[in-house]
C-alpha cells in the first residue's frame, strides 16, 4: 500500500491491521501539506496489543531460528524493493531530504539483514563443571532467553532505521514487541507493519501503536512489558528509567558530538567536507551530528575557511528535491529555538560566519566561531544545522573541552598518528571514538550508545539481542566427559 493524503493507514494489533473512529493527519514541516493520516488506537486496542504480547511470549521464544531469520530476511529484501516509495514517505512526514531518506532505507535493509544473520548464530555455550571434584560428571548449557515482551519507543528523526533497531533484535531473539513510533512520524512504521504481516512470525508477537505520550506512559508502567527500549530526549528517557526501577530499561538519548582536528592532519579538504556535511545533514537532527569542532591552532584558520565555503554551497529548501542538502526541522517551534540559540551565541561573543536565519521551520546552515563554552550551542544539544568551531593550543586542551560535557555519545578525531589515536580513544568519555573521520559514522551492526546523559545500554542487532535476553543455565549430570 502506498501512503498518500487519500490513504488512512491502519495501526497494527497482534499482527493484524486495525481501524478506529479517530484519525490523525500527519503534515509536512516544510509546507504544511498532508503527508498522510492514520487511525488512532483506543484504550481497548492498546490493551489487546499488550495482552497478546504477554500471552504469546512462550511461543515467540520457542519459534525456530530459521523462522525468525527468514522473517527478518523478508523484511530486509522488501525494504530494498520498496526503497524509493518508503523514502518518499520518510521525506513527506519528517522533512528529511530525499537523498538522506534513501540512505536511511538502505541502512534499515542492513539492520534487518544483520539481525537475520545474528538470529541464526544466537546459540549459547557449553561449560565444563568438572573443574572441581564436586562437579565431576556435570556440564552446563548456558543459553540466552528473552526477558519478556519489549516496549520500543522511537523518535522522529529516523522513522525507519531506529524502528528497525527495536523491532529487528526483538524478532531475532524471539521477544514479542509493542512499538510506539513518534507522533510526528508514524507513517513509515505503519508501512513496516505491512511487511511484517507477510512473514510467518507468530501473529500476536508484534503490534505498532501510533498513540500519544499519555498512552505511552501507561505502556511504560505496564508490568507485562518488562523491557523498555527508548530512543529520544534526555529528560523523558531518565524519567522512564526512574519510574520503573525494576524493569530493564535501555536508553539512547542525546548527544553533543565533537570533533578534534589534530596538528598532524594534512587533508583539510576532506576534514572540512565531512564536518560540513555531517553538521548539516537532515538539518542537524541526529544525536551524532557534528556540533562542536576543536581545531588545533596550526590548522584552525584554513579549516574554518574551508568548512564555511562548503556550508555556503549547500542546497536548502524543498526536501523532496534531490538537490536539497538541508531541509526543515521537525517543527517551526524547533527552528525558532535553534534561531534563538544562535542569537545567544553571538550575543555572548561568538562570530557568525554564515547562516543564522530562519524561514518557517527551515534554519539556514550556520557556522560559528569563538563561541564561549557556556553558550547553549556548545553546552547543550542543538539538534539543528549549527556547528561551532573553536581554536585549541594542544590535543590535551581539545580532549578536556570535549569531555567537559554532560553528554558522551561519540567523538571524531582527525589524526594520522597511531599513538595519538590510542591515547584519545582511552581518554575520551564517550561510547564511540571515530579516528580519521567525524563522529557521525555509524555502521548498524556495531555497538552504539553513550555514557553520562547520552544513555545506557547499546544498540546494534547483536548488542540489543544481548540486552533483551538473560542467561539461563541447564546443568546435565551423570556424564562422562
């Protein structure tokens, strides 16, 4: 089914499409046009989804690996076959430029493929227990089993791939999942439901509920959903964890991604291109968008000039155009906030080199220099197309400034010196360090997550599968080993 303004998308309860009396229109943040609409689940629909997940948990956990892997493979292949259609839905509902939406679909294809591969090799281990006399003739089989149904809560900025990072590992381990997509961007997740419905998974093992935050809070509190996997804002994430201390809660929260350009780095054209691109891509609405750059004095002036030149050349406007690099933010209110933060940075002594303006929900790609560390564009998560470049006199000064943040998701370090690479990797207080590139790199199979206010737990199919499961030991006796 292709989403259009004339289509009302059903939601999914226990693997079945459901309609209701209430509908919601989803609009483009670029021009207010209707991207589509969907039915809204009632209280009884939500109850049915949760009870189904609870009831099917044993069946889902014992579903053969080949069935789970085949379902994941089917989703991966079908996303690839429908990539153009789904990318246009992402662009319509989120304002993400089409070229980045196509990239997101490609990444989701990879995420489901990796989960299928992990499902096939998700086994466990054997342990000898006769290492002491009391264990003679005994052996342990250590397996990982689902902790129970998963509640996945996803944000607006990656309406497909961050959904994939909840759904795919849950399927891979045999855990039922109830997914609550972001209210601003539910249409892509609902299309994913169509594809899941084509598989041989236990029908009651998944639901997709485009509902409001009040209903989400009730889902978080429901004891039948013992695992919560949340991606979104810092206060909401920690609030969830504090509200359900006996549940297993995984959080992928905000970032304030920094780059350090060391004096030995000579290819400043490459560094500038990567910094400019990944400070501004999808309007800076990524937890690992480049936000802070600390450039050594030896390379600072040339780097600033090259980054500014790259940013000024970017295409801004209609996200459906293949020539657009930077589209709108998710709401006009979000753009107004970013605009005010840029103004504050200038008021505090920063220099505006390019950008800073706003047209509706679209903020011009912005480069600042000399911004004090207490300005919001440096201290907080901008989540907009803004990068601040400051000069440092040493690598150690750069490390100190990067670490002087309540966030710790990923950092990028441009150096060719192996000793420096190992040193910064050991000292940076982040979940991931990218050497020779920006912090915005993420391969979807790798462990991904942060420290401090950036969250707890790791995503990536194998990492999330471990997070959604726990060890169970079976001890065999009377054996000759």
